C-alpha cells in the first residue's frame, strides 16, 4: 500500500512508486539511528525483503551492523523516512536537520 505522502514524494522526483509492504523486511542499523544524517538506500527487493537499508551516521562494514526488521515497525524507529519508502530500487535518501537529499544511484541496481 502506498500512502498519499509516498505518492507525492514519488511524483516530486518523477518516480513510479514501488510499495514497501509492511510484511517485508528491511535492513536497519538500530544502534546507529541516533546519529545524523539518517541514510537509506534501496536495492531490488528479493527473498522477502523490501530492498531498503537504513542507518544513521557513517556506514559500517561490520558483519552485524544491519538487523532485519519488518517494514511495519519503521514508523517506531524512523518516522521521518516514511514518505520516501515507495521510491523505487536504485534511490537513496539522506535526512538531517534542514537537509533532505534524494537521488538516483544506478550502482544500486548492478547485480
């Protein structure tokens, strides 16, 4: 299901919406969410995932940096990101106070 806010966001960026269904999982770095900026990127969905990876601050290559979480819980952890969750695979989002950056990154679609 795509919310009105998500549809508007996709329209703003000229993107055909791709729903982030609540029963799908995202990768989220829960321990980093207090750090800024908030980052999100979307790979192609596969095997029960929505393709989203979300973290705060700097990205880490630590093996347990991301944890799986059903998208239905994102409103509890990253409510400011909800309007962007229908962006298609290949899109990135960076949120910080007084800063919103949204851009397409074709490298996310390379297999």
